[in-house]
DNA sequence: GAGTTTGATTTCAAAAATGGAACAATTGCC
DNA sequence: GGCAATTGTTCCATTTTTGAAATCAAACTC
C-alpha cells in the first residue's frame, strides 16, 4: 500500500463492517448499494487485502479485515467528535497584542463590552515577543504610532499621558522596569531622568504597581491605568515627552472578518471612552 | 451545518491552512490547484463560514478558520498514525476456542508451528462463554463432535482418551472441577463414578493438575495432556465412555481466509500428530 | 514602470463517480 | 417445492469531478 486510502473510504469501510453488509451501510450513509460495493472492492484492491467475505446474508469481515477495523476505531471517534464540535465551534479567539498597561486596562474593563455568549473571545498575546500583524501572528494590535505599512488599517483611539505616582507625597526614589526588557519610551525616560534614584526594579508592570502602592518608590505610569489603582496619588505633572496617541491596528483584510470586527469595535469603544 | 463535511475535504482544509495557500497544498497532496480551490469554496459554503481570507500571496485563515483548524488537529494525527500502521498491520489475530485441556496442549506446542514473524497469531478465547462460529465470534473451534450445521467445515484430528492419573499409586480420593462450571462428560463421569471420593474441587483445569501433582488426589484427564505433566502417572485404564473423536471446526467461508487457513493448518498439524 | 514571478480562478473537454434498472444468488416461509 | 424477501453485482445513461490551458491579479525586480 503505497499511500493511505481516502479517509472517507476508510470510514465507509467501518460502516460496512459494523452493519454487516452493504444494505445497512447504505441506509446509514445515504449512498447507494452499488456505489458502496464498488468502493469496497476498490479499497480491497488498493490495500491489497481481502477485507470481507461476501456471503448471501451480507459482508463478513475476514481476519485481516478485523485487524484493519481495529486500527480504524479512532477514526470514527474523531469523526463523531467533529460532528458535535464543528456544529457549534468554540468561540473564535481574537488575538490582541498590547503593552502590559493597556492589556491590564482592557482586562479590567472587558466585562463592559463582552459577554460569555458572544461569538468571540479576546486572547492576550505577549507583545514583548515581536509579533507581526502582517504575518497574522496577532489580529489586533495596540501601538503608539500610526502604522505605515499600507496593508495595516489603523484608527486613533485616545491620547495616552504619563505621570509620576506614589503612595504619598513624601515617598522618594523610583521603582522601574529592569533594563533587560524592551526599552519603551517610559522606561527610557525614568532611567534618563531619575536613573540614580531607582530603588528597585521589576520585570513586570504589575509588580511595579504593587511596589509603588507599598510605598517603596514612585512609579511612572499612564494616567488611565493609575485611575484604577487604589492607594496611588499623582505626585507630579503630566510628562509631555511621553504623551502620545494610541492606535488600534489590524490587518487590512482582517477588518472584514466578522468576529475580529466585533472584537475591534469592543476594544475601540473601551479605549476611546478612556477619560 | 446539517451534516459533517467529508473527512477528506477537512483533511485538505488542514493542508491548505498549514501550507498557507493552494499551491503548497497542491504540491503536498498531489491534487491540482483548481480542484483544491473549488473544494475549499464548497467547504466554506457547506459550513456556512468564511474560513480563508484570499490574498495575492495565498490563503490566510480567518478567525473562524483558525477555530476550525484547532478542532481538526486530531484528524491529522489519526491520519498520520493510520499511514504508519495500515502499512504493516498488526499480525492478524485468529481466534480459537478450545477446552482448557486442548488449549493448554496447543499453547505448550505452539512454538513448533508458529514463528513470531508469521502473519497470524493465535488468540485463545474462552470456550465457556458460548461462542458461535456461525456468528463469527471465533474463527476456529475444537469440538468433540462432527458439526451438523452445513455452513461449518470440520475435520477429524485424533482420538481423545481419558484416564485417571495421580502422583503415585497409593493416592486415594479425587480432585475434580467444581459443579458450577460447564458439565462436560469428564466432569460428569467423575461425579457419577467417584462423587463420594472427591477431596477437593477447583474451577480451572490447571489448578486441578497442580493439586494432583501435589498428591492431594487423583485426577481424570486426557492422556495427551498427561504426557506433558511431570510427576503424574497413569493409575487406571483408559475410560471407554469418555473416548471421543476431536473435530477441528471453522466457518465454511473462513477456510479461504489465508491467515485463518494458515492457523488452521498449524493447529491441525499439532492435534493430528498427537501420540 | 515594464517585465517577471507567484498564486488563484475560470473555461472546457475528458475522466470518474453515481444511481436506477435489470439480474443473480440465497434465505425464509408457507 | 415454489414464492417472496433480502442482499450484491453488472450495465448503462447521467451527473459530477477533475486537470490542462488560459486568464487574471498582485507583488516583487531590475
């Protein structure tokens, strides 16, 4: 047997074996008896094995046929499972890549725009790993610049502004992201302006916030995120160098993909309504 | 989707998705690009879902397509496994139903006629459970009478004779099968002739032999089995009432099934050469 | 910016698969 | 023993599927 017989023919073989004949298999599958007859003889020819004993009361498996049937058990299992699952497929997963700050903001508010019965589901993917929307590694991206690639569609959502926050006015020193990670503008700004005052570093934004709340140091973070954090107060002005627009980006063609479109609208509504 | 799409089409869908386009899938599967193109549009129509985004560089999955692809992962696994396993299928298992005595005898001598590279393998199935060769529950049966059903083919192998054995001449009493099991002629004979002398009972013939070797009692068993047992000597004459012919039986059509035929010959050669 | 490459669709004739009807073989039933 | 019922196969006309060639479209290349 140089190559695998058609999966459909193998599946049909199982039906014939289980029904004990062509007539039963025909009733079950909807194909006609002559068709199945020809398919089974062709299958035997292709596999070079006699699979059935033809008797006047139907088909009986040969010893070889029984051995083959055993191998095909899973095939029918998979088929049955697909039958059920393809009917109502899992909610489509729309992958969104966003910085940790924005991801956190989205995650907190997602319930406002998403219901568990919606036909899509957000899936946050690391934006540190360089992900390419053009290559469809992610469906939706949140970036700080208008995309210049022509095949990406972008829309502005709102302005992002950074300020310094701390548990109280008298906290000195800063907590900052470690320099191993991606050097975003805000990371660079802290190191340039207050490099000497950095008390401790962390590798995740969430940890940074926890440290700041605990009074370990001041933290530079976006205003729209800080609003959600209990126990932090703004202790400095908006940092003009770090202010930028925020762009919602997706592949040009993906915009016409209904689930992606729905997710895009939901994310956009959250981000543009940012105070 | 009222009914499951063809497994072959689903498999093809996975190929297209993995290759990222029709051209790649065509190279992989051997079908031509137009064919695959038509099949994929038909699949989308049947499933009522847009699975791909057609771009000038090939096909890209939609979010829905990705969800479907995930569901189909196993399908390809099964297909790959079948590819390997159907090539060299397991050795065919020929099911033989025999009484415990004969099964034991066959098992001991099987190596004389069977090699692990043979394309068939004997599988002993309980003969206590009523198995019907006509219904193909077993392929080969060993019986004590010529079969009277016309669709069973039988051949005589040799005469089976019973006698009383014991560890030594001075062992008194008998060990016998318990009366719960099937009442074979030899079981009935012991209970009728020596019912009062039964020391202990067992439910398996093997245990019975062990008991007899240990000197617990005498045992009624076939001469051809007793020859294999170290430590037992014949302590009585052949019991004429229990002598009978032994018949090798199989379904008439199964005789033409090469592996069954081979097994049949092997078993027959063992049984007819019985001393 | 014209030409080449890559990838998909459409067209059309040939090949293959299909289903109905006729036929054959056997079982089961009076 | 004959008749109806069940099960498969063969034959043939029809439908469907297929592949080669032509066409189209976008994207690289020089």
